């Protein structure tokens, strides 16, 4: 998860949630980002017989969890910038 660690820097806004599992001596993730914390927790529950958690991320959503299945998310539509 990429977050701002500089002293005095404003925290970055939460854009997505990441499912992390405890492996060895730390939490780790697989790069999958969800729109909701509930999706990240549901996905984490299916990944391993290990401790898991959902954490906020400043990275864009790239997957969704629906009906117990992982599916790649459609990219968000960003309208073109019109100069006047």
C-alpha cells in the first residue's frame, strides 16, 4: 500500500480497500484493490487459514467481489477535459 509517510504531509484520501493476510511476521497483500471494506474482508476470508484484515489504500479499485467470485473491475470513466 502506498501512503504518505513524510512528517507533516497530509494523509492521502482512501480510494480503495486491500485485503491483507498475515504471512510470517507481517501482513502482506496481492495487489488486489476493492471499492468497499466488506469486499476486501470477504475476499480475505477465502484466501488462507491465516489472520487477515482490510486496510485503506490510496490506489485505484481494480477488482470487485460479487457472489463469492473475484472479477476485474471496469476502469472508471473520466470525461475528457474541454478547454474553452
